[in-house]
C-alpha cells in the first residue's frame, strides 16, 4: 500500500480523549503487539480488534493518544494495518511516537463530520493531505513535514535510519 495515499478506507469512529491505555491496555503490556492487538480499543469499541482490516482508518475526536508515553499504543495500530488516524488534535507524545513507528496521523479540524463506516480516500497536494469523503467533499488537513512522511514511508524512524546508513 502506498503510504502517501489510500483509497476506499473504512472508517472506525471513536470519541475524544482516547488514551493510550485504551489503545494498548496495561494488563497486556507484558505481551507482544499481536496479543495487545486483540485488546486494542476493547474498552471503547468492543468490535474493533476483531473487525478492523488492513487499510482501515480511525477517525477520532480531539486529544487522541493522551495518557502514558507507551509506544505500543501507536505500534499496535500499525501492527493491525491501519492506513491512518484522523483527528483534530493529538497528544504530543503520541504524535511523535506514531510517526517514529511509521503510523500516519492526519490533523483535520473537520474530522467530526466523518461518519462511522464511511469510505475515504487520501491524496497529497505537496505536503498537505486531503481527505476525500464518499460524497465528494474534500477536507484539507494540516501539512505534514517531509521528514515525518519519510518516517511513514520507511516504516518508522529506525528503518529510515537503517536505510540511510546502508544507502
């Protein structure tokens, strides 16, 4: 999948203030991402872990990823194959962890207009992502600096640095 665009992504809606414990519950932190994935968002969306498919997106309210600095909260979404998370605002630590692990976060002030189960596409105009809804409405998101997109394209900061060292 081209990480700079996606087509026909299915939306999973969650509210505001989704914390890292909902994404990667503390009781499962002794396990790897595969086990954490089965419990991802179970306190918020009991149907998420069993129903999410590669290429789906989460659309959230403000402050997505608040709470602890556990990087598994971003890593588990990448492990589950999400194309992106779309929200009006993120926790600063979560934002950095997500890009460091290669998870695309789109900051979109109009995210609340996107509905559960809707199908979306993403395209870039330069460094500015545009979310295209099934009804044709285009939502412009905050620009993403090239160095962050380089991390997404590489699958995270460590793979990016490894590729640079080898290249």
